[in-house]
C-alpha cells in the first residue's frame, strides 16, 4: 500500500495545528487562571481606589459638605483653589519640601551607599542601622524628635545646662522660620536610609571592571563615583527622584503629627490643607478639587518621565 | 418584640432613591453603589426629618442602637455601668445595643453610616455644627414632640434646647456641657499672698507680679492640640467684648470688625507677646500638656485658662504637691459682665430619621435628663461632664469634690439667668472656627494685625452665614 504523498502533506499541517491549538488553549487557560488570581486584587482596587477616585472626580465639580445632596457647580472649586492663599501657601511649602528632599536625602543616600559599597566588613550592620528609622512608625520617630528638639527639655536645654548655649531657647517646631525645615529634617532622618539601600543595590549591579579600568586610569574615589557610579545607577537615581518629588507633593504624616500645619501656617502643605478642608471645614467638594489638583501634578510628573524615556533618555 | 411605633411616620421611597436603586440593581452594581454611597452618596434618607409630618409619641419599646465615644477607661467602665446598664434595668421593654467608637473618627463613621442608611438610632455628633449638616441632609428626626411629652423644658437648661433648634425646630440635645474658667495653684497663691482677681486690673497686676518672680502667669501650649488657641480667643471675645456683642455678631447683626472685638483681640495678642501664656509665643507653640501641668503643679506657672474638662487632669497632676482651685474668668474690658461663663457642648445626640424605634430612642434621651443624681455622681466620681440638666448641691454625693460641685452649680445658676458666653468651637461655623485659631497664630507671631484678622473673620463668617452654616446660638435673656 502506497501512502499517497498528499496524505503526508495533509498529515503535516494536522500534526502542526494540533499542538498549536492545544498550546493556544493552554495559554488561554493560563491567562484565565492568571486573571482569576488577579481578580480579588482588581476587585478590591476597583472598590477602594477606582470607584472612590471616580466619585472624587465627580465631587470636585460640586458644592458638597460631605453629607446630603451635592450641587453641581462646574469649575468653581478649581477657580477658587487657584486663588486660595492657604492652598497656594501649602503648595509653595511642598515646592520647598521637594527641593529639600531632592538634595539632602538624595545626596546623603548616594554618599552613604557609595561609602558602604567600599567596605565588606560590617556592611550588613550599617545597612540595618541606616534602615531602622525607615521601619519605625512615623508617630514614634516624630515623638523622639519632638522630645530631642524640645526647647525646655531637649538636647538644646541639656547642652545649655552643661554650659554650651548654642541651641539654648531655640524653638525648632515653634519658630515659624525654622518649623518647616525642622519637620523636613525629621522626615529626612527617617527616609534617607531607604535611599541608601536603594542606591546600594543599584551600585552593586555596576560592572566591577569599570572601577578597575578607572583605577588603572588613575581615578580616585571621587572620579570613580562621578564617572562610573553615577552613570551606572542613573535610571535608579532618576526613578528615586521622581518618587521623591511625587511623595513630597503628598507629604502629610510628619507635618500633621508634629505641628499640625502650625505655627502660623508655617508648615501647612497641600495635603494638610486638603485634610482640614474636608474634616474640619466640612467642604468635601472643594477638598475633592484639591485632590484632583494634586493628582494632576503627579500625573504630569509621570508623563514627563515616561516621555523622556520614550525619547531615548536612559533614565 | 419591636412595635412598629414609627410606621405611621414612614414615607414611600422617594422617586429619586427608587430610580437609583432599581437602576443599580439592573446594572448589578449594588455593591459599587453602596460604596459610592459610603464615599458620600447624595441620596437622602428622607424618612420624616426636616420636612416630615408632626410626630405623635408612641410607646417606648423596641431595639435602640447607640454609639458612644468615651476614651478614658475608668470613665468608660463607669459610663457602661451607670448609664447603659441602668437604662436597661429601668426600661426592660427596650433593648439598648451600645458600642464604643474612637472619638477621633466618630463623626466620619457616623456620617458614612448615615449616608449608607446604617447609622444607629441615636445619632451622635461632635457639636451643633456637625449636627446642623445632618439636619440639612434630612437625617435627623424633629424632637419637639418628645421635648413636650417628656417635659424637657423643665429638665434641661433652656440654652441647651435653644442650641439644638434649626428654624425653630429641635433636632439635637447636648450630651454634656463645659465652660472655661481660670484654674490656679492655690498653694502658690497663698505663699505669695495673691488673691483670685475680680477684674482686668487685678489680673494684670497679678500676672506682672508672677512674671517678675519668674513664674509664668498662665500655663499654656498648643503643640498637641492646635485648636487650644481658641480657648483663649473664646475667653477674650466673651469676657472682653461681652456676650451680647458676640451674640449679635453670631446673628450677623454686628460685624466682627467692631471696635470691641478689636480691643479684645489686641489685648489677647499683647498678653501673649508679653510672655504671659506658656512663657512666650514660640514656647507656646511647642508646649505640651503633661509638662505644662507639671509646671503648674510645681508652682512654675500660676494659672491655667482652660475648660472644665481639666478636672480630669488637674487633680492627678497636683496630687501630693500642692492645692488647686478655680475662679471665673474676670471681665477683661469695661462693660463685660462678671460671673460670666462661656458655654461649650462636648457633643450632641439626636434621633436617626430612619430609626425603627424612635420613641424608644427618645426614652433613652430622656433618661439622660431625668436622673440628675446619677449624672452628678458620674461627674463627681470619674469626671464625666454632665448633660445640660439643672444640678443642685443636693444632687451630688457627699464625697464630691467641692470645687467640681461649685463649678457646676455656679454654672447652672449663672446660665439659667440667661447670661452666658459662646465658645467658638460650639457656636461658630466650621471654617470660621478653624480660622479663629489658625489665623490667630499669625496675629501672635506678628504676621497679621488684629484688625486684618477680624476683617478676614468677618468676610469668612458672612459667607458661611449666607450659606446657613452658622449653628443656632441661644439668645441672651438678661
């Protein structure tokens, strides 16, 4: 019996098609399973993030006290927000806060990570020590620094009693000229250890041969850092800066715990103004507009970051 | 068990709510709708609230749910024993289900529950301003029929009932009431030969003498509670400009820029800048309560201008160290009355418009006002501020602290004559209230002049007045 040629050719596609059918069915099943696993998370996010966000967007265009009927007022809340001195002052403090956080903790994080990357012994110990403030509750961190910087019972007063009057009577959280930078300092102290670990992890992925080559070329530590380390961790650095900027515009906890926006509004940020607007002033519609405004800032930052990456920037 | 006492008042489902619910069901979005409702849905409960028919009182039976917010453990245990369990014993036909809520979030939780239609029968609010929001949204039941049925005008201090009225109808009653007085270190006063002052001149002389002898005249600080500044603003407005001027301003009949208010705010600012409160303006912003009470008890501070809630803290701080006492805030400007007490309510209670047992809920409210010995005992024994009932000396247990007893009997007697002050956190609308203490900080540090401060307050207050956000203020009657 001769096997017709055609049967061979006919058999080939069948043989090829079957696994493909099986494979695509398998992929579909796997995808379905994947979605099934994702479903609880998506449903939860839909309920606790997406739906309230939509509701927030709607209420941003209404006059609403937080209870009862909301009255549609179009863009009135946004017009008011742009002219609101309290919100603008809060936003200006956010800008100052961002400038502080883009320099001090980023700088400290880079230096700390670079120095740590140069040692082998006790590196883990230092990593833990640096990281401890980050895992401590913000209320605990804040309480520690409130006590340390208390003008009557803190370090300044103790030094004064020991004859060193440098910080005597300095009211870090009570002086409107010092309060914002003092609160930012506390938040910095809690945050910079996280950046050390982030940058250290990035630095450990930089090719060691690049350092060897730099050393052969006579580069010292600073030139190695500037010409090898920084370019090597640039994506991580830029990403950290974007995150720091976003978080700086949303900052709330340390300000609220330590000064509640005072004294005399010196530490008020956009988020504390928003919180007070809804929970103290009972103007939930207006607060929703502030929330939309803050989200818009974040979205613009992320879009800018994404755009630069698409344009080929290695960040 | 529950008799449908409220069925005669129930209304058909409003058209808007009906459409919303059927629409949601059709779309299978009930869960999302409930969430949106919890996030602030706009559906009205509309079950016999603001525009409901005239209520007639039925038998007090059924199940009543209640949320309460007492933080202090000793007070909470006492409250459960003397209030909740006593009510259950005396009202066997009513099932009272009570649960505690954190005081910081009670308003938010209640607000969400009201919107979601799952609020308790007794609706608590942090003050009349918050209760006013619920009235506007039709969440609360009118209480006039109950007030008449239970004869509340004879049991409850008149100002308290007036404070709960909106457009002449009663919607809320205060859970407790407090006032601002000057506590002083009696041992220190005796040691220095000082006497409680009766007027501004005497108070100023005392403060100068104290400061000269390195004693801070008033312990004060707002590091832990930024609104603490409004205690002082309330005192200076009422005891400086006078309660009648404040009442007229609250009614919109007198501007906040009036010279009397300007004089009062300027005086407060001057005293702060002299370092009489907390040792200085910058220190004031960082002073915390516990060290301040310690300084007060140790004689490093002479006086404390604070609310009667300080009865909870002062005895403990002074124990074994010194004796303390109090005197009413003296008149701070010419023309202000002496023996004046500014009124503050710690919270309000109302009945949910959707309650299935409103008559039983009203019986619980009445229980608060019908047992003066019980409330006097809870004040004397654990310091729970009493509801606004007339308290006689004979209502207090024999072991009651004379100073506590004197304050509440004096307060009741003074306010029943119809002369009382208005605290900013009770009678000001929300935004103006926050302005009072937040912007006053700017006056204290010199960023804002008192006149500019009052101009800003006047603008804000008038905008809230136009929007009906000003809580009802009981009138002066003297």
